[in-house]
């Protein structure tokens, strides 16, 4: 997949120029919301390819006679809007690109060996995430469909353990050996101590990821994102009271210009709004890396790539579907307890 940089933009033009502006945005493959009228001006907000919007300000000044204004901020990378045209113009040959190879490295008995990109399916431990019979000629799926398919195909911890044991042999699961023994240097003698987790367990929740993974919250978010966020916060407070862990709920705020990271205590949970240019994923990855040294850490998210990074940091993962079950069970237990107290 070829990616390109996109802008998040705000276009302000006189109301009589709205038709021209919308036609231009459609021609540039830009996305936009319905125009908002502010006095004699109309404001259009959306996002679009940098390659198209980069020089559009000159046109805006021209057809609005200097009354229009275009403001753009970096909005990340998305799938290229004219990928076929760009690829054809570049003439890229993946087999001839030795510095950025499309091949894969597989491991066998502690050693790595190179596999050509078109031979990878023959060596894979796991089935492809692509549905059977899918070809490039078929209609491309949306980002939401791709994400949902990945979540459905995502491997469980048990499957990963099965692959590990098939490659390296069985693991001794004697609970008496669950702690790691570490030798401590001492001038008088040598002592052996057990290193174990310190302090409380931690649960980090990727807020917007969970909102759009749970159908009822997603439906609320379609009408009012603030309401969906408030509902999730309420549920997390209930869950923390039931589970007793240190719960950190993280929301993206990286698109808010000039935003500094906000960390606040709300009831019994910790709320984090990331700073500008910092995603919830990057914040969670960094925090899990630090906390996992001394604490048992779990992360609730349906982001497949983030789940794999979490495992590498020594934390445990909870899928959005599994976390929903745990929250529902907690709510049911709370209701039963309240009923028993009446």
C-alpha cells in the first residue's frame, strides 16, 4: 500500500464562493464536513492530500479576491488517493530495490534466513489475514472493514504459546518456578532473592479504540463523541472499583494544536489526554515499557500492531471484545451486590 501525507484543513470563504470551494475540494479528493455559516463567511473543515492542498491557497486568494483563508496542519499519512498513477510514473520494481527489500526474514533454530516476498505463504506459521480467494482485482475494502477483519483473525495468547512451544519445545509451567531467581553480589556471602511485581496491577485502556470497537458506544459517538467519552469514563470508574487495579484511560489529543499532555485524577481512575503529535498508541507503548519492569500491566485495545508491541514490552493484552465481557461481568456483579444490600 502506498501512503501519502494528508492535511487537516479549515477553509474560510465568502458564502457566495462555497459552490466553487466544494467543487475544488471534490476534484482534489479531499474530505469535508457540511459548511458552517459565520456571518457573511462560510467555514469548511476536513482533510485532504498534501499534494493537492499544498498550492491551493493561491487559488483561494484569487477567486475570493483576498477574502478567503486556508489553514492546514499535518494530519498524518493515509492511503494515496492516486496510487496507480504515482506508481506508474515512478516505475518502482520491488525486486530491484535491494536497500528496501520487500522480502522477509524468518527464524529457524535461532538463525534467520531470507524468504522472497512471493514465497512467504509457504513458510508462515499462521494463516493469512486475507479472506480466501481475495485478489487485488476485487473492490477494495474500507479501513473499518480491514480493521474488523484483522481483529477477527488476530491470534490469541494461547496460539502464540503453541507456536513458541512447537518451535522451541515445551515450557515448564510449575507455579513454584514462576518467579525469576537473581543472584545478588554481597561482600560477605552470596544471597538469592526472588524478584516479583511491586505495587498494584495496572490496566491501560486505549479510549477511542474501545469506543469505536464497542457497538453501543460507537453508535453514541456517531451523534456526540463527548457523550460516548463520558459514558466510557463512567464504565471505567465502575470497573476499577470492581477490579481494584490502577486504571489509566488514554485519549488521543494529538491533532489539537498546541495541546500539552493532560493527566488528571477523575474519581478513582487516571485520565490522560495526549499532547500534540503524540498518539495514544505511542503513549501506551512508552508507559507499558516503564511500568512492566516492576508491575503487572495489561492493555485493553483492539489494535493488532499495538498488541504485538505490548507483548514485546512484557505487558499482557486484552482485546476489546474480551474487555467488554469483563466490564459486563463487573457491572452485573455490582448490580447483584446493590440488590443484596436493599
